C-alpha cells in the first residue's frame, strides 16, 4: 500500500475568508504505517491553499481532490514558502493561518521512510479547535525497503569459480580425446 493519511476529512474545499480576522493553527502527527507508536521526526511539508478563480499565479500545483482537479498556491510568510517540520515527537504545527482548508505536500520524508508518491496532498482544516493536539491529522509513512546490492564482490567469487569449473571440464575433455586417439 502507498503512503496516505490515516484520517482524511471528506469535506468540500473551502477558501479562507480574507475578511474574517479569525485565525488558528493545525497539528499533524507523522508515524510509521507499521506502528502508530513509532513517531517520525524530520518530515517536511509545504503548506498550500486553493487558488482563487481570479488569481493569476505561476506557482500553482494541480492536484486531484474528491475527484476534482484543483489548483494550489503556496502559502507564504514574507515571500517565503511555509514549510513545517516534524519534531522528535513526530509533531508539526502550522503557523497562524486564517480559518479554512489548506493542503500539505511532503517535500522530505523522515530517515528510513519513503516519501509520499508524486504530488499527494493532505487536507488540513484550520478551525477553532484544530490547534488542539487531540485533533491532529495523523499521517503514516511506509518504511523504505532496502534491496541487496548486486554486482559486488559476491558475484566475483561465483564468476571465478564458474570459469574454473568450465576450464577444468574443457581441459578434461581435451585430455580424454587425446587418450582415445
């Protein structure tokens, strides 16, 4: 199975209301898909919001959400994209944002884990209660599967032994034919 959020609300997209001065933050918890008790530090996510129809922004990212293609715009602070990083407890918190729906895209996976595939988004809702840790969005990551190396010294031994066996067989065949003649 591919990496995906453990809990994903199925609510239609909402654009933050610029006129509403109310804002908040949201928590995420990053954990191993094999065990929710294994919390993962060092995961990085970029924060996006839905592009409004009248916005002409070049940095949009097209994603599918609830079967509809939408455009996302990076959320910035002083011109810099907002990136949140999970701490040693696997927890990250967005900065204060206007109430509404945002999307996270994983830009860096924790060590030993596979990044979420492609442009996979995690919807996050900033509400009056989203800044409480018990309302955190839980996101699972698959451990990286390490394949054994090929072509190392181990294959050299088999190649040399194989060549020696073939050489010996050819030599014995030649000696046997000479004796028969």
